């Protein structure tokens, strides 16, 4: 249903599953395992797997915190998109890579739910993409000390509101890892 009619393909986005981003996140191991399952399904189906890697003043490029978690392995043929802003489209090559692969539908996984995941989902819809969030393949850190809800509540709320998200000619939605088809 994407508003990008010349782009019938799907891509899997793996956003910021970096050591310093997911350390201490709830259900980290389950989320990483689910992402690994999705990467395998996508590869088997010939669907592009696009890796996105954040860096900023606190997450310095080249550090151990900046590196992807060791359980996830990117193949050399899979695009790696460096970014400096929460929205994975903002000032990156993501749009160019998606256009090259004729992608109009995104399946989104990764971290952090309340920052980069939400920003990228909304950025995708605004740019004409359908964007499906994998409900059990994203996580976030505990920011309750700043007055935020618990991570579990943030994840549940994001899954709830994205389940029915839509815009003219575009659709959001959520799905569990076991239900993802490419």
C-alpha cells in the first residue's frame, strides 16, 4: 500500500543494536535472538538486510560501545548506514539504498524504542513507506530516573499505537517475529 508504487520490495532494518545501546535493556537476549531469526528469514528470502549504526558524543565511532552486539553478524554485501540523528533517514544514505533496492515496505527492529525506533518509523511513513514494527524485536533502556515509564511500558505503548498507525496510502502495523513473512 506504500505511496512509492515503483518500489514493490521489502527490506529489514536493524537499527542500533550496539553494545552501548542495548546493555542492560530488558529482554536484550530475546530481542537479539529474534532479530537474528529475522535476519536469517530475510536472507533466505533474498530480502535486503540494512544495518544502521548510531554515533554521537556519547557513542563514539570505533569504541566497544559503538560496535554491534557480537551475536549479530552483518554480511559484507549488506549495507551499513552510519547515522548521527534518531531518524535513520536524516542526513544518511538510507533513502538512496532503499531506492536502489526498490523498497517501499520496511520491517523495523532494534533499539531504542522511544528514540531511534519511533523516529525512524515516523520518518518512514512521512516519506511514503509502509513501516511494520516487529513487536518482540525492539527494546530500550530504563529512563525512569528521568520520569519516563518503565522500558516494558514504553515498548508496550509503542507496539499498541503503531499497530493501527496509518496515513493516506501508507500503513504502519506490528507483527511478532514468528509471524513475519518476506
